[in-house]
């Protein structure tokens, strides 16, 4: 019997885990190569995960709504399609992990109390525990939880005392971070080992909203994406020393260019000509002039990236946010940027992004102006050191040369940057260079 391991994919450079939203296949189902087998959620993307090979789904190792570390084996495929596997049970609205087929093998017996709280499904999973995920007593700990505990100096006894909210009372990432945020001074002293490769953000205790009358409020549990975004944004604020700068740029000639070409562009290429590729191109050109904006901080080292991989924040219909990445944007011409930006935006909204399309970003652009906002001050997308916020384009009276007053299409740009390595002078000059490239956009180019 040939079994093929299916790991939790890494859906972004800084992503350490993913949550299983839905299994699209049951035990015993045939699966074609590249056919969707499950849907996962991270703080960067909700994505349907294709099967890496053809076969039959032999084992499911984690249930829906479970959060799993990147690289952990979440399923096994029988690659010999003729192998006899028990047919799947009828699919339920919320399918649970079912007992896996076991090979005869010697299993170390655990004390009875260690298994007392395990259902048959999770008892089966405990016998197929992925590498790096370990149990202590009656508790299972994922590789991610183990990693956080080690980094924060949490002893095994202290880890066992944390109440878990995951399936079968499993301790999740949120549980251990919440515990750290409420860890008092009376906690047993422990020796802490701090990684030199990256700064450690001290988790904060969640502020209480006070008492409220449940009959007068609506309680809305966060979905997986919202919880992940919340954690990632809080981590960014705890990690980077955020500084904000703002500039104003005259977009009048660009507005005229788009108005003159949008209909012919749509007819010729089948998608709309928007302002987004124009701004992305200017941001990338300015990075060529100020390369430290294309960096990250690793302890006391500055890692300057040679490839310019531009993240573009895309709002989701369900109020989520995804940041697909245009790789090597500086090597594309203007039409190439238009085409790739359009492809990624549609794939993001349809949950069709591949892992590679959300990884490796070195700088990000976000556009609150699309909803009419004059400007927005964004949070840095870790581990990057800067993010440009784009405001709406609005006509305003402007003082021109010779003290004349004219009506111009104006736009605000903001830049959030990490003051650990980017000083105000460098950040301010970079933002003004973005404006320079927008003012000098080639309005005579062929589309």
C-alpha cells in the first residue's frame, strides 16, 4: 500500500499555521490530481487546496475548525486506486474526522486515564500523530503550540495547566497567547530563551468590554479569517515601530488618460483599466530608487530583498482581506502589471489563489480610497517594513503656478514604515518619489 502524505501548505511567508474550514472529500473518495480536497483559512488567504496527486483519500488526521501548523500531515492519499478501501459514510453538513484504517502494528499502551476523554475518532488520530506534534499526559500539543511554549519559556507543567478551547479540549495558538497575555507576576519563574533571529512581540491581555445586557446586543463569533487577521495585525503593531507620512499628488493627467482609454482597453483585453496598476508601477519604481524599503528586519540584521514582489490588498465580500503578490513587478511592462493585477484580484475573490501567489511579498499597497476615503493609515504587513495607503481621487481647487486657482484631480498617499530601520528622511523621500513617478506617468504609451 502506497500512502502519500498531504501536509498543511504554507500560504504566506510569515504564516505558521492554517485552519481547516471544510473537507470537500470523505474517507474512501476518489481524488483526481489538482482536484480540491479541502479549504483552509489563514490571516492572508482563504484557499481551496488541490490534491497533489491522484488516488483515494485514505485518512483524515484533523477535523474541520482545527488549526494546524504548516508542514503537519493533515491527510493521507492511497495512490493505488485499485486498493480496497471502505466506502465513505454519507456526507454530513459538517463532516467530522472518521476513524482511520489501521495497519497491524505494535502500539505503546497508554494509561487508561490518558485516553479517558478521547473519542474513537481522535483516538485514531493519536495513533497517527504527525511528526513534531506531541502529547503530554492526556493532552495533545501541535508543533506551533510547542514552539510558542519553548520560545516563551513555558514549562511542561505550566503548559498542561492551560485550558484548551480546541476540539477535544486541545490547546490552540489563541489559548496559549491568551494565557501569556494574562500571565501574572506570581507565575513560577522560568528561564526564557529568546531567538536572536526575530524580535518577540509580547502578547497583550484582551481588554474587557464590561458588562452588557445580552438581550440588547448581538454576539457575533469571529470567523477563522477574522481571528487570524486580528492576531497578525496585533503582532505587527507589537513588532514594528510604526511611523506615518502623507503626501498629495496631482492625478489630473492620469485621470484624463484613463477616461480616454478605458473603453478601448476593455474591448481589446476583456478587463477594466483601473488606477491600481498605475499606482503599483509608481510604487515599484520608487523602490528601485530607495531599495531599503524592500527589506525586512531579522534581529539586528537588515535583509534587503533583490526581487520586488508587490503585495496588493484585496477586500473580500465577507469583510475579509487577502494580499496576493505580483512577483518581480519591476520586470513587467505596464500592460503586464494590469493583466497580473486583474488576474490576482479575481482569483482572490473566488478563493482560487495558489500558495505561491500569496508568498514572498516584499512591499504592500492597500487602497481604502476605492470606497471614497480621503486617506488611510495602514498597518505594516509583516515581515515587510512599509506599506502605501491610497486615498480617493477627488477634484479640488489647487493653487497653480503664477498664483492661479485651478480645479485638479488630487489624491493623498500615506506611507507606514518601520522606524527600527527606516528613518523619517528616507521614508519621506521615498513617498515623494512615488508621487514623482505618478506625476510623470507616460500618458502617451500604447495599450
